[in-house]
């Protein structure tokens, strides 16, 4: 598994904390920017890179996008066919979303999450597996046809 991660200026510190955390867990992670704090950067530039990377192999690659609210980056990556991004804010909600909606990108709201909570959410995202029952696959197929 490879996880691609990116953040704008508001998510920059949280992104770096998560990269360090995932390295400690020996999870392959690729940083797609921003690589330095830049107060005037634009979240679509970085979120788009994550979507493109995940789409290279959506069954093996996952993505994490981070901004202040998490919403802008979620909107950005969800514009790419084959990406299913969910905004994570609570472990149970995120587990349900990963299992039932097969999200392959996690959006995080840096302004509303402390690093420890974000780490727990990332663990849930990685550990939960998409359910393969027919009803879930049927729903995902309908999403892919939109």
C-alpha cells in the first residue's frame, strides 16, 4: 500500500506530523506538497496531485488531503472519476464510510482536529477495508457511472 498525502498552508503542520507518524509505522507515504509553508498557496493544486496519484492504481493506493476545513480538498479530489473522498471527523463515521462507501481518499480538517485525533482517523482509514457484499458493490458501480 502507498499513501499519497498533500496539504495547503492551513494543513501543512498536520501533514508533516502525519508523515512522521506513518513513517514510524513503516507505511509507504509520498508527500505531494506543499513542501514549505506558503501562506498564499491554493489547496486545489495539491489535492489534484493526490487524486491523480491514487488513480494510477486505485486498489493499491490511498490518499490523504488536508486543508483548514477539509471541504475544499474533498470537493477537488471528488471531481476526478474513480475517486471517492470522505471528510473524516469521527472514528465510527470514518470506518463506516471506508467500509460501505469505499472511500480511497481521506480529507482532514486541520483547523478542527488535533494531531492525536488525526492519527487515530488515519489508522481507521488504513485498517478498515471496503466491504464486498453485493449491495455495496452495486452502489459503487452506480457512483462510477455518474
